[in-house]
C-alpha cells in the first residue's frame, strides 16, 4: 500500500520546481494527480513524465491561480474527471523582489496576488470537494513569512507568505468541523528553476548566504516533497494548523560557525 493510494491531488505550479517534484512524487505514492500551470506545455510535460512511470495525471486546462474563473474551471474539471478531490497543494507563485523604498506598488500587489490571493482562491474553489472527502490542504509558505532579511529585499514576499501561514491556520479552524486538515510548509532557500533566476543567480548576494545554512547546503525540491507527502498522508491524520519549516536550520540558528 502506497502512502497516497487512490487520493486525488490537485497541485498548482506543476510545470517545474517544487510543483513538478510534488506531482511526480505524489503519483509515485499512488495519488491521481491533477496538475496545472500558466506554463501549460510544462505542466503537460510533467503529466507525460508521470504517465511514463505508470502513474495517473491530468492537466485539464491552462491554469492561472490569480484568476478566479480559471481556478474554478480547473477545480471543476478535476472533480468531473475523478469524482472527488482529497488533497489541494497550493504551490504556484511568483515573486517580485525590490526595496520597499522604491519598489513600484504594482510589483508588491502582483506578488501578493500571485502568492497569497491565489491560495485563498484555490482553497475556496476546492472547499466543497475537500470537505466532502475529509481531505487536506497543503500551502507553501516561506521562511520569508517568519523573518526579515538584511540581504534580500523582499517585503512583498514576506507580506504574502506571512499571510499564507496565517491563512492556513484559519483554514484549519474552518475545516476541522468537516474533518478537513490544513498545514503549511515553509521552505528556506531551495534550488529550483525559479530561485536560479533570482536568489541563486551567480551575482546575487543570497547565493553566498546560502553557504551559511546550518546543514551546509541549499534545499532541494525533494526535501520539500518529503514533508508534503507526510502531511498529505494518513500518517498526519492528527496534524492540522501546523507550520513545518524545511530550511536546514536556517531560520532557527543565529549566524556563526562551529568552534
Ligand atoms: N525556491 C525557493 O527557494 C522557495 C523558497 C520559499 C518558498 N518557495 C515557494 O515554493 C513555491 C514554488 O516555488 P519554486 O521555487 O518551485 O518556483 P518556480 O518558479 O520554479 O515554479 C513555479 C511554478 O509556478 C507557476 N506559476 C507562477 N505563477 C502562476 C500562476 N499565476 N498560475 C499558475 N501557475 C503559475 C510557474 O509557471 C512555475 O511553473 C512558490 O510558492 C514559492 O513562493 C520557494
């Protein structure tokens, strides 16, 4: 018996990065995966990857998690195809970094919409199916949601991800009477296609900061996915409203070095 056998898992942002890794891993654990991404071709590639491994995946539509109509279509196509939705992993997001002194408001608003509003929209659209299934919601926060940074000018991400962490607790409260669990995973610095274009780019100061992570390396998408499988599985049936930080100790340990 696999850990997610027969569960229908809706995952956003499956064209690459953490979303793709989660889709592939959930399928290996027996889930029926419904992916979606603005990058529709990338999401279809992930679906084919899963199919080649013998898993089941569907990408019903091109998904924009910031557009209510798009999210609702995605959810209803998934429910029509599989008859239920057990897991929502609200992963997709995009960020615009910049100093609070000069960042255009549109960059702030675009980030909050993509990283926070999107989670609310997905949770609301999937809610009737998730409560009917006594299912679970996984949100993706960030260490940016629990701390400031001297090196990375990230007010928009901090605001959005702090909101995601809080929103998850409220989803847990409103879901509990229906047997619906909601938990948040906050990754630290994870090596993905997305982070390679900004924080892990060759000339970005965060790249060297990453060397000071207590466990000695940046995270991988699989590090996040290991936590996601656990929280989505029945092994976590008594866990809701929790916030699991996956950051190699980065946010818990003050800067310094071993004696
Ligand atoms: N990589 C990190 O260091 C890190 C750290 C903390 C949190 N996170 C969070 O993890 C999640 C995934 O990050 P990643 O590094 O894999 O990112 P990524 O940029 O590699 O992948 C994100 C995927 O989401 C899709 N996407 C973006 N906006 C979308 C939209 N409006 N509608 C549908 N799809 C959309 C993109 O096309 C892309 O395929 C995000 O929520 C991010 O904030 C990442």
